[in-house]
C-alpha cells in the first residue's frame, strides 16, 4: 500500500474515531493512537480553555508530566507556542514559524522548564481551534528528537482542523446527552431547541415542535422536499456532508439565508449541521435552526458606563438573542447573564430588553443624543 493510501485509510479511521462519542475523553482515547500514527510525536496534548479566571484549562493528554499540567496556568505567559497560535487561530504552526530563530526557542523560559521536567522540547507543532462561544481548544504535538515536523505533517493536521473543531464543539453542545443518558429527542425537547435529527438526507429520526412552523416561515412550500418537509437546499447540503464522511470543509457545516428573501428584513436564518455518534449502526445528523436579528451596534455612549462583559452581553441582546443562547454562547451560567443584564438596565435606565433595543436603534439613527 502506498503512503498516500495509508494516509487516506488512517484519515478515514480518524474521522470515525472523532465522531464516535459525545464524551471528549472517550473521543480522544479512541483517536489518540491514530493521531500519533498520522503525526509521529513523543507527546500530545489537547487543552480546552474557557472564559473565566486565569488557569481555567481542561486537559486531555498523552504522556505529559503531571507538573507540566499543574503549573501550566502560572507559566502560560512564557509559552511561546500559546502566544503564537493565539495570533493565528485555526492555522497549524511549526516551531520555526513561532519563533524568529532556533536560538530564541532554546533561550526561552518554556524550553528550559520542559527540560527541567524531563520532557526536553526540541520541536513542536500546534493549532488553536476556535470553537466559538469564547472557547478554544489547543492541540499540540511535541518531539524530543532533533527531527523537525515537516510541511507534510503540517498539511495533514491542517486538513483535520475543521473536523477537530466540530468534534470539540459537538462534545460541548451535546455532551450533556451522553452524561445524563438522555435520548436526543428528550434533550432537544427540554431545551426547546428548533432542531431536526436525521439518519440521512431522506430519513428523519425526530423533529422538535417549533421547527415545522419555522420552516414554513423561512421557505416557500415549493422549496420543500415531499414528504420530508425539509428544504431542497438543506437536503443537498446534508447529502454533500454525508458523502464527505463528516470531515466537512470550511463553511459547509453552516448555511444562512437573508430575511429579505422572504420579506423578513433585518433577520437571518442560520442552520448548523452536526454529525453525531452512531446509533443502531447509523450516524445521525443534527440540524439546528437559529433566527438572528441583524445586529444593532452597541452605542459608543453606552460603552463608557458599561463593563466589557456587560457591553458584550448587550451586543447579543441587540441581535435579539435570548438569555439562554447568550449563556450558552459565552459559556456562562444563565443567572450570571441575567445579573449582568439587570446591571445594564439599572445603568442605562431601561426597563426591558425591548426598550433597550428600541433606544439603541434610535441612537444609531441619530434620533437621540
């Protein structure tokens, strides 16, 4: 078997492993051997970081020394890898692209610290996956040997970044299902999510009640496939993703329609496609529908009296997002969002979300001073 054939086989197996569960620990355990075979290295780490106090890191690791993990938060500012990938998210970087010269790497505090741990860092390759919602996932490979990662290594990992990002996102979005042993239908019903779960482009597993009304609002009956009631454009997109085995390509896992196409000025519809783990020998696909109000910018005058977090929450209120969607997007507790919003109301003298949106729209038109 040729090298290209072996790589295609490994990539196919890795795609299955990365969509094998909604539990990130299980997924990484299933995928780590394949990742090492595709990208030979001595150490590998996946770190998921969330908004919040410094040091809020979740690690899924292979062979990393315990002190490395325990002290990472206090030494993170010296990590040239972290600094480099933060500047170029979703782009795989090798160490020669992170530092200006090899001597700079060898003189770094991070290089010395890793050697102190008995983990001599000689070469590194890393990518920061921008999962959205203020969440990042850093996947890093380390080599002890003086054998640099090649451009081919880099290209292979770059080709996997979208799938890796989707994996972390899906585990975060739907992991609660696995943790509670819930059926998908019960989970989506509980969250009142407008969602359709399908076995394939033509076979539907479940649909939450609000979804049909939303489809009728955003699509003309002539656009719907009979008898499924799903728009042709979404059936075709799902068929394309299914044919790609879930690996996807940039931009294909979301689809948007501008409201003007249906006389809904100022609104957009976003559909997110997520490949879920297998059930009864078949992969499931979740299609989540979001109606988005085109954003009204936060008036500059308001930013002077609001904290950065309050202004951020106001920006989502001005998109007509509800509190739960804001909480999920920012990875905050619902009560925290409500508290911030109450502080905003108090500072700006507004008594409701509607009043806030109305005043912001007037300010943007120059109708208020």
